[in-house]
C-alpha cells in the first residue's frame, strides 16, 4: 500500500471542513481517531471499501491516524463515535483517490470575492424581457445555477471562482432581491421566476442545459426543468427543501418548525417582523465550544451541522430585516402551493439529489418521501459529515459527483463518505 501527497492533501482538505466551521474546535477537543481493526470490521459492507481487503482498510486507516495524530492533539480513544468513524471514511476516500479509483481532487478555495470573479470572469447580459444574468466566459457545458431564494451569491463562491472545471455557469439576477446583498425586497412568485429562467435559456439559444439548485431553489429548478422539457439535460438538487407538500407526512427539522412558527406570526401581524428579525440576527454568532464538555460526544457532533463561519450571517440574510422577513413569509406560502409532486412525476430529465447526513435545516426524509411519492427516478446520495451547505464545505465531492453525472447521467460509484440511499430510487441509465 502506497500513500503520497494526494492522500495527505485530501485528508488535510477534509479537516479544513472542521476549521472553516470553527477554527478553535480541534484545538479545544483534539482529533478523534478510530481503531483501525475495529473500523475495518465495521465497514466490510461499506460500498466505498469494495475492492479493498480488511487488511487494506486497516492499513489505510492506520496511515491516516498516524498523519492526523502528528498534526492535532488526540482526544483519546473514541472508536465508534461519529467523528472517529468520519476520520476513517476520510482516509478511505483519500486512498481510493490516490489509487485512481475516484477522480477526487483537492480544490483550491477561491481567493477573490464572488463579486470580483463575476465581474471579470463572467459577462453581464439581459434578455429582451429584462431578466439579467451573468454567464461564464469559459466552459463548454451550460449550467444554470439556482441559489436559495434571498441568499447572497457569495455562498457559491467556490464553484464560481473555480477556474478548473468546464461548467459554463449561468447565474440569474433574480427579481426578488439583490444578487450580492441578499434578502427578499419584493415578493416574486416561483412561476414568474421560472419564466425569467426560460427566457435566459432562450436568449442564449441553448439546446441542452444542466440545472444545479440548492435548498428552496429546488422547487424553482423542478418547475424550470419541466418547462424546458428535453432542453433540460439534467437536474441536480443539493439539500432540497420540499417542506409543506400536502400529500406527504410532515417531518420538519427543529429549525423549520421554529421558522414556520415565526412566519405564521409575521403573516398574521406584519408589524411584529422587526422584533423577530432582530432576534434572528442575534443568532448569527459562532458556537461557544468552551461550554461543551469534551465527554459529551453528541454535543461535539454538532460541528458537522454548522456552516462555514464565513457564511454564518449570509445564510440567514433573508430573515434579518423586517421587510425581507415579511416577503419570506409570503414566498414560503406561495412556494408551498406549487404542485411539486406533479412536476416531479412528469420529469423526463435525469435527476441527482445530494443530501448531507447532518443537515439541520431541511428534512432529508421529506426529500426521500417526495421522490418516492412522485415516482421520480433519481441518483440519491448521502454525504457523511456534511450539513446544509455541502456545495461549499464539501465542494470537492460536489464537483466530483456533478461532473460524473453530467458525463454519465447517473450517480458516481459509492465512496466511503458519499453513499447511495433509497432502494426504490434507481439512477437513470446512461
């Protein structure tokens, strides 16, 4: 077994997921390492380990442990904890990328601000109907990027600033608010926005466009894909929000349950929006790990739910002003009237869905239920150790899976961290 710079580079890249969330976390708690032999036994059926003997897995994990143990203080024997298990899967994926089983790469973070990269690497255009958009100057495969409604486009800085991929990204300037500042300045229906997106594809005379959408941009993406028909070459949904579909059993996350209570209150009494917005703004604070006991493994696991600290405030931008919060309440109610299941059931487009194992924002169960209810064939993948913003913190996995899907029209081979879920949901044939 040989390991080298790529193996260590991918391990370092994975640990940066922790540092980007909380730079002090590993200094405070140390690194949890798995027992190589016990990990190898537990993961015999892990599809990402197929082709490796138990001894191979044990040696890979031992090599990862030696490397990490020399870089971080150890937190003690924690074999079986999620953190330790995650470390083992990180090592396996790094090794499989080294032996070229997977085209997983360390992706350099975009150093420039998104606004700068858009202004230099993209052309600013508008349709005859007034729909504005940026389109990347380079790239051979057109990709329509649909952000979460009301969030600053900065949260997509990694894919926007990555010069190595060949996606000709199209970034719509949606009418509801400022592309860079975020927030929802006015209510615009999903249907109106879909019309703008279609007009952009028409203006560019694109015969086959790939659609990449995140969070509550998923419903808009499904609507646009349906209207585009055969011109929608593929549809990829990252952590989609399908909350509020009438025919599905509710399974809200605590975040969505609390948010809906606020939105209901604001809808009934708009003047109360300023009070709620101020309280929400106060939540954009880093987690204080000094109050968490090192012995509390469950609480320490919350690190995997957190977003990048860089985006902590941006991810709640639509909720931080009274005006925007009132418009959010209206847009959420409007979105939930969308016939999402019907649109999903009619899609003829290959679909891939990527979920985070620790997504505390949307309900993975609701997503799976929606796909099954609509009988929408999809490649549905679960990324272990990812939260809601996996397009940022786990960007190397997104680029790997998305590139494979665009080439093959099916999900990639399983990895130790990126696993297929849902037997009834089969990937479209290539």
